[in-house]
C-alpha cells in the first residue's frame, strides 16, 4: 500500500462546500484525509453506505447494494463527505460487484494506509441471487484476516 496523503490542518476542501455534484468516475484522488487524533490506540471506524448504486457492465441495468468499510486507522482517517462523493461516483460506473469492492479497498487503503481495513459489499438479488463480497487489507504481513 502507498503512504497516506499528506494533509495540513484546514486543508479539507470538500467538507464546507455545498457542492454536491458527484464525480463522473470513481477515483481514489477524490478521497480526503485528516490526522488521526488517537494514533496510539487501536479503534475501529465503520462507514455504512446502505444506498450504494452502480450499473451492470453487461446489461446496463442498475445494481443496488450496501457497502460497509471498517478500518483501524493509523496516522490518518478518511473524511466522510469525500467518501460519499467517491462512492456516489459509482452510480454510473459499469462494474461487477467483485471489482467494486476490491477497488474501494485499494482506493481507501491507499488514501490512509490503515493498520487494517475490511470492505464488504452486500448486493441485492438479480436473477434470484444476491452477492456478498469481502476484501481485506492488513499492514501486518502475517495477518490473514484484518479484524
């Protein structure tokens, strides 16, 4: 994983803006971070996005689901409005569930270099089958499960 982006106090550009325009494509560059005020302590931050939408890359039909991001921060934390805009960018993105969950993990872990992170996608049934995808990251190379 890459090192977290450097943030200066007051450098969050999206938080105080009323702009709610979602980016056309999801990109880890959208994610903003801020310093963790408790880096000496292990604790879990959970983001729950129950209204996640994307598009089936084959049929073009909308896909609905829930994305849950759980992580133990190290030096930085993800700013939630930037995460909302990032996840909203998937709205018109054609991608399979497995690709989405793994890309969210790559982008979020790349933004903050957490101690560990787990991204879970619960996608609603299409054709009678729902899909659950989990992808995890741990900064400890010997750790197979991030939590």
